[in-house]
C-alpha cells in the first residue's frame, strides 16, 4: 500500500485559475514538506511543516499556500496560476528529530496553459 | 547559502562496470549528507545517509563516505546492473533539526546498457 498519497497525479489548469494539490502520509511522521521539480530547477524546496506548524518557507510568492488540516495532511493551494508554475510537485515526510531522511510521494504533475 | 554540486550530468556504463558519481557540498558545520534515486514517473527514493566525518553510508550495493576535508560524498558501486538506470541525487540537510529543507544537487542520469 502506498504510504504517501498525492492527488491528483496529473492536473491541467488555465492561467489565472486556482488549484489544490492533496497530500496524505501514513508513515506516522510529524514533519511534512513540499518540493517542486521542473526542467529549470530540479528538486527545489518550498515548505516544511512540523507538528502542523510552518517551519520554513522558501517560496517567494504568496500564491503558494500550504494547508494542514490534520497531522498527516499537507495540501498545497496555488492561486493565480501562471505557465511558469508548470512542474511536478512532490510531497515528502520525515520522522521528527535529528537529521532524518525524507520520504517522497509519487508527485502531482501540473501543467498550466 | 548551502549548495551541492554533482559533476556528472549523465553517465553511460555497461553492465558490471564500476560507477562513480561525484558530489561536493558547501555548507557550514556538519550537515547530514544523503543519496536519493529517482525512477521515471516516481518520487525520489532515499538510498542512504551519513552524518559525520568518515562515516560510510550504503544500500543496495551503493556506498559513499562522508569526507569533511574534501567536502565530498561520492557515490560508488562496484558492478552496475541495467536496473540501476535512474537519476541519482546528492543532498544535504541540517545536522540536527527536522522540519528543515534538503538541498539537492542537479542530479546525474545513469544509463546502464547490456
């Protein structure tokens, strides 16, 4: 059974619209993350949460908003979509404490037309 | 800021060849160092990590040794298989804190031919 679920797997959106990317993890981890992977910048950190609190935000734009409704959920809302937002977005999680490895989901591939 | 440099963008080998992918980092203190592998259509998978100088990490026949003197964490495998074809990423993270970002290198595409 998949331990990190991301929905949807593929997403096509029009410029200016808003989308929510879903992430759920069933590893019992307390820390969750979002990363972005595109042709221009492979595997770029966006956000990290620990115990549902924002720990780090490396995203310059406020159009990207993480949402944590439960301990094992970390969704990503993206507003006013632009073609440059086209990328694969990966959710990850880790056990809390120490230099822990992060486990990645399968990703959501977003295309903005 | 912290950074990771992978020298090889792409490596092409035949089965049973020896593999080396070079990884050098720039960071203060003692970052944790990681290797990840990514197969097409999937997220990166954790291979192994090392957290202190001279520590060796290993998994699935791959290994790397943390070298603070040369700020390196080179990936090696004695005999590659076609199934090892994938993209390999070196990464670094803070030494003690969780909920913090990993900084990834650019990735190295490994293609192994029969």
